[in-house]
């Protein structure tokens, strides 16, 4: 075996392994593995549910909690040992307001955000549940919308004072002075608490401190756990949206299969209406249009709009150019002299020649007579026709023409 064959393969493998080791060493010396956290914003569930983070925090503390939407929890109230945290009650009829009051009296705890601003000159809105307890929500227009204030919260049986952040623009008033607990910030009430029978009503100027964006700030999470601590065997209901769903949402929840069947029926009906019945008809052959029909229609249109005399303009100009071309002496004459010169040689009255070639006024009634005269002048333009008599009977104007042409 030649020496080249014995040395060649080991040499190639050695070079390949050396190159691989060098590339690996260079990569490890110039790059390092790092873990980076990229902010992607709230998930779809978090954007829909403002109390999602609060719910998970309470569950982590082994506190039974559930976040819901709709007005089901306000219509079918939970057990009296439960806590109901609501982001705005919305309008309620007398029956619902009385049922909610009875639930509070039986031991329920309602934590709610005041939504309706109180106007001094406006009549009391009977639909506002909080007006029954003398709660008024006011607005300070001097404060920017995003300005906040810090309030100190003293919770019963808890040794540490907590801090809570509220929007400075909104504050509460205790009109009846019956609140047994309050949180102040910036010189105004931000949270009021009332005893209602065996239960409690807590009204806040805003609940943004318990939302996904605010639950992790200051002592908001701890304040939520202490404020909404349920009774033994109870749970916390976080109602993040008390609005009435739309008609489409209600129909989809109640009868989804009926909506799907209706949509399929509409699609089939539209397809049936657009379907072809029978064979296709052959495309009609485009017929040739008669040029004379177009000319007749154009002339009729001009005549109906009082512009019949303009139909002879081109003919007049053509006849005049023919006479000027055949008889150059006419170019130095004016229209009256030209008419007299032509009349002398065609044996047609000068006034008729001038009326045919140079009409002073447009008169549709003379159209036929002037057309006949122009035809006679066209036939007489030839030198050989000068001096001969042009048959007059063949071009006699119709009745109703001007007397000068009779």
C-alpha cells in the first residue's frame, strides 16, 4: 500500500477535529448564556379581568375566592357569610336594592366602588343604592386625572398601619355621618364603612388599588386580604364587570346551536338564490347600427332644442368655399356683393342667395327652403352650370316657408 494512502485519512480527520475544537473554544469564550425577562403586557385574561391578580393572591393565601362577570351574583346573591367585591353596582330596581339590603343585614359584606357623581342641584336618583346610606361621590376638577394621594389605614386587630394609594380626583362624603370607619387621604374621605344589621358596607372612591396594575403596589395586597376576610366557611366573590352583556352574547350563551343553524340556513339560502337555473343563454350578437339612424336621431335632437338652423352650417360653408375656389373674383367681395354676383349667374334671386349662404337670423321654419337653395347653388358652382337654368320644380320648398322663397 502506498504511503500516501496510509497517512491521508488520519491527517484529514485530525485537521477536522482540531478545527472543531478551535471553533467550539472560540464560541464559548465570546458568548455566554443569559436569561432575560421581556415585558409582554397583560394576557387576554388579565385585560378582561381586572381582579385576576387579586384572585390568585387570595387563593395563594388559601382564601376561597372567585372572579366573575355579569349581574348573576347581584341577582342571585351569595351566602351571608360571603364577601362581594363589586366594581360598580350599576342601576338597580327597587326589588334588587331591597334584596341587597336584606343580604347585608343578614351578615353579608359588600365592598363596592362608587360610580355615580353627586350633583348638588340634581334630584336624588332612586336607582343609586349607595344614596340610601348617605354616601356621596364628589369630583375635584383641580386635580389631574392621574394624580394620586397616599392614605394611612388602621385595620382593627392588626398592629401595623398600612398605606393605600387612591386617585386624588375623586373623594367621598358622609352625608348622614353614620360611617363607623373611614380612610382619609389628602384631606378627604377615600373609603367609608357602614354597619348594616349583621353585615357591613364598604364604599371606596376607587378600587384601582386592587386591580392587576395596583395590587402589587404599597400595602394594597395585604389591605385587600384584611378588608375582605370572610367569615368561617365563606368565600370572596370578585365581580370585575357588572354590566349587562349584549344581545349577541346572551343568545350565544343560551342557544349556541340555534345560532349556528340559523347562520347555516342563511348561507344556504344565499347560495340557493345565487344558483343558476337551466343552461346559459347564448350571448346576443351585437347588431350593426345604421349610420343614417344616428344622423336622423342627431338631427331630430337638434331640431327639438331649437338648433335646427345649425344643421346647414357645414353645408353653407362648403358651398361658399366651392364658389370661392371656382371663382377667385368672389374673394374680394362682401357677402351682399357675392350674393348678387352668384344670383346673376344662377338666375336665382339675390335675396334668396344671401339668405341661403349668409342668414341674418336663425329660423327653423326656413330650413327646408334654404337646404333646397343650397343644393341648387352646389349644382351651379361648376363653370359649365353657369348660365343654365336649374330645375326649380324638383327643389320647390314646402308650404309654410317664408314668402320670399315662393
